[in-house]
C-alpha cells in the first residue's frame, strides 16, 4: 500500500489535549522543533545582510539574490539524502547530522573571503537545511498520537517563522553592537549560526528513536529481510502518483510563500515604512496561524479543508497587504497574511508524512517538500522580471500570490484526505 491505513476516528472525552502527550513525545517535538527554528534563523539572517555583502564583495543585487536561491535549490539534496538515510538507519541520526552540517556552514559563511566562497558555503548550508525537515518531521509525527498529529504539525511548522522573527530581532538589536568596523557586522551575525550545534547534545541525550521505525526494523528482522533504498520506492507504480502530486502541490505552497515574503521588505522600503514592525506582525501571525491551522485540520474540515480555507483568506487579504498606504491597515494586513497566507503551512508536515508509507516516509516527505522549494526558488526572479517589464512591485506580488493561491487550492483537492490515518510498520 502507498499510504497509511485509515482507522475509525475515536470519540475522546473532553480535556486538556496535552495530557495525552508523553514525555518522550514532547522530547521528540522539542528536539525537532528547535532544529527547525534555528534552521530558519540561520537562513533568514542573511536576508538582512545583503547590502553589506554587496558592499564587501562588490556584487550586484542579482548575485546577492542568488545566495538565497542556491540555498533553496540545495535543500533538495539534503531532503533526499537525509530522508533516505532516515528511512534506512533511523530518524534521529540524520537529524543530528543535518543540524551539525548547517551550523558548520552557517559559521563558515562568516569567514568568506570572496563571493564565490560565500556562494559555496550557502549552497552547502542548504543541504543541512533540507535534511532537518526531512528527518525531524517524521521523527516527531511518528511519536505523537494520530488524533494530535495536526496540532504537532502546526506547531512544528511554525518554528520557521519563529526563526525568522528571532533573526529580525537579533539584527535590529545585535547588529549595531558588533558592527564596529567594515566587514565585521555581517560576519558576526553569520558566526552566531554555529550555536544550533549545541542542540545535538540535547537530541543525543533526551530524544528517542521513532517507535514506528523501530517496530518496522523488528518486523524486518523477524523475517530476515531488509528495506530497499527508499528513494527508489518513490517512483514505483504504487507510490509515483503520490510523489508527483505532493511535489507539485509543495511547489504551489512555496511559490505562494515566496510571493508573499521575498520582496515584502523592499515594498515596505518603497512605501517609506520601517520594515521591523510589519515583519514582526507577519511572523507573529504566521506562528499563531500555523498552530491554529494545524489544530483546525483535526476537525471535520480535515487537512484539505483547513489548508484551502487558510489559503483562500490569504488571497483575499492581498489588497490590505500590498496596496494600502494606511499604516494601520498595512499592519493588520501583515498580521492577517501571516496568520492565513503563511499559516496554511501548518498542515504540511502531517499531510506529507501521512501520504507516504513508513519505509519511504522520510525520503518521500523530504523529496516532495524540497522539490517544492526548488520550484518556489524561482519566485523572486519572476516577480523581479515582472517589475522589469513595467509592472509595479505591489501588482507583481499581488498577481503571483493570487495565481499561486488559486492553483494551490485546486491541487490540494486533487489529493486524498488523510486525517486520522495510522502509521503501520508493515506498510510497503
């Protein structure tokens, strides 16, 4: 079978949901969550430093923008590699390795002596960035009970927005303290990126391996069998439709996200607005929205209903997100767009992990998510090209948000509903 089994949904007594979560399940969540938070921090901190990078290496805006695009493209390498390793050797080890990997190359980025060296470091950083998601999401969601998987999914995915929020705050208040001489400020900001490596100690000591993965290994051992390489299974007749659908769907998710976020600070600058209050509003909204949409996906609306409704509201928010000149409306637009337009990601970890069988869950979810990231990496260039053709930035952003949002809703409903699916060790 290519997906997990649907079980009858249980009627549970009302009560605090967190009482159903064990200590081991919380530890798995904490380890993966902060890996993703700090991953988001290390990636987004560079977006505040591009002007300094241009000045240090005498490169134009296009080359500076390529630093972000190459990172997103190399996420696919990490997603496939760590996901395949997670299916073969367990979720925990590839997660720790990926955190160490991205911490090392985030740190080394600060020692770059040329644009080429920085470009290479950011590409290699992307491998670790992709690996954290591919190994960490299955680790957490295979620990958590099925009826709480939507909440775990939303809270997990919100970690990236928290990382973005932290990078904005660190830049706002930390950068002036370290920018004492030319070239030092931006380098010091990147050196901070080594700190996530400390999280590996916590994961090593406190986080247990996925019980679903361990059960499958016991099952295979009893039959004296071993799993084939999971990447190849993604293109088998049974799983290929799932691989194709989820990859294209994630392309639409990430095209919409980058349409919303990448040029937003530039748009605010052209409006002569200070970016920080609006970025804070957007990311606070995104953190709350991802958690709320994940929770909402556990109701009768399911994963598809929650994601498509949030996406629709995000599209309808476009007028007060990019067109208004009223400061209060603009701030409300940032908050609402974050809550719905970025909060729709709250269902993604649960939905992707529920679409793939246990023996290919890491590789499948990692492949789909990061193929989507690769497709979405072209969004900034497309918006820039529309501007070069004479379209105002606000109009270019609005067109891309609306187009990708409508396509995303259609793609969501082309796939099956997965709420309530159980993970089975014997899935093939």
